[in-house]
C-alpha cells in the first residue's frame, strides 16, 4: 500500500483508530491527532514460510519513552494492544542512544530479541525498513536511510517461534505521542509478501565528465565493489586507455574514474564498461556510452527569455518561467549549476541542454502545462 489511492479504507482495509489518521497531500499515511495518547491501525495478511515486510517510516521529532512508534510485523489480533502473540519493531526510547529494537510478545511477556547499532533514530529521522524471515535463518532487519534501494543489515535473531503460530495475522502501526508530536508520524510504501528477488542487471543512469581527467558514472542500484574496482573493466576509446584510479562511493552506486591523459574536447568518445554486477549477482556484461566532452565557456548558455508577468495571458499558460538557450553545437551538462534570484539559490541536478536547444526553468506545479512548449526543469519553490 503506497496510499496513492488517497485512502486507507479499501485495497487493503486498515482498521483501528482511523479517525485520527489521514492521507496527506503527498500521499503518505500521517497521524493527525489533536491531543496526546495512542493510535493504531492494522491490516490483515496471510503468511508463508519465507516472507518479507517493507515500509517507510518518518518521525519528525526526537523520539523518547513518551513519543515512539511500534511497527507490528505480526500480530494475532487486529487490536494491537490486545495481541497475545506478536512481533514488533520499536522506533524510540529514553536517552540519546536510541536504536531500532525488535521484540516478541507472548501473552503479557515482552522479550527483546535484538537491537540495532545505528543511533540515527535518536533524533528526527526517516528510513526504509526491510524485514526478512525464514525458518532456517530467523529474522534479518535491514535499513535504507537514503531511499536509494541500498539496504544494510542492522540486526538479526534466530528466533523462529512464528512457525508455531497460525498462518494468518495482522500488520500494524501503533503510535504513542504527546500533544506536540500528535501530527508528526508518517508511514508509506508498505509491502508484505514473498521475498522480492532481484533478477535485473544494474543499468547505467548517467555518465558525466567532471574535469579534464575524470568521469563520474552512476548506476540505478548498488553494485558489487569487487568487480567494479577492476581497472580493466573500463576502457575509453580515443584515449586508448583504462583509468588509473577508481573511487566508489559509500552507497556503491556512483563510480569516479580518473584517467592519466586529458579527455579530448569536441570529439565523440565511447566509454566501454564490462562485468558490472549488483549485490544479487546480476551481471551487466557489456555497457557502452557515447558522449562528447565540451567544457562550457562564458555566453555558451544564455538567459533567452524571462516571463515574470504571465497575466493577462497572451496564449501561453499563465505561469512564470525563465528560458535558457544553448548557443553551441555541443550538449552542455549543467549539473550542479546554480540558479539565483535575489538571495534565493537553487542547485540544478542532472540536467543537460542539447546543442542549440532550450530549457525552461519553472515551478513544479507549472511543469505539465509548460512541457508542451519544450523541456522543463522544475523547482519546488
């Protein structure tokens, strides 16, 4: 359930203290209480032997023993407070060393099964969580704080009491909160089902020349660092050489290639990449990317038009925009360029203006109407 249908009353049905939850304007489930207390929702599912749970959680405050969320991976009762058997994750405790903790409930006894080590939940946080279970290995709890699909193991336990439970149960959310945090819990992207098996090789998202000797490449997922660290897996034609150094970022999805010779400008290059493998073992044997390196100069990109007063309309949408124009015969990447109005600065990310082409800078609410006139780059303000 990603709540894109703007409700939690069907497909699937969530029950509980539903009058104090809402779907907010960005289609997230949000607590919307007015006073301190507890609130909960649960939904029914059927389990199998090997199972996986995923969800996103945000607590926009510093959690404490009076302000925290419990995520019930399994409950034998739709009323989470009345559960006799349950497994749940807790996000928040007393002190400044809060970590994610995993519990099992048996009647009135609550047993801590394992604790994480990352104290990021001690202050305001958001994270994606993945919980895996099978009878042989028990429970594994993963976190993805950046939301890029790169999960790291945070805690694990061999507990397998779930196999003695009935084969249907409830997934649930329970919030404990004070007045000041009664609207500061958020949840999204909830998945319950068989383990998600990745069978697709990594794909190249972008290739950017960042200096005369360096190329940055970006993949759509984390890649195997051992394979990606081999210099012989990269070859740049026209230069006729492999890189002399490779740097891989901590998420293993960005790679910086350093070459001994300067990359020739204004000619077409082909970068050959081979044997790149993701963390599931899917291998992209051969990737090629063609590009032209052109180092932008003053006046190559100009502000071609400024629409500051769109009303009354003269046939165009009543929307403000600024139009950029590439005066050269080469595509120009404007990633990390800054667009400044008065004292407000916007950073442009991953944008290219093709040779002799235009780019409209606009508000994201204007993008749909303006995109019929050309390529747009939207800002959130």
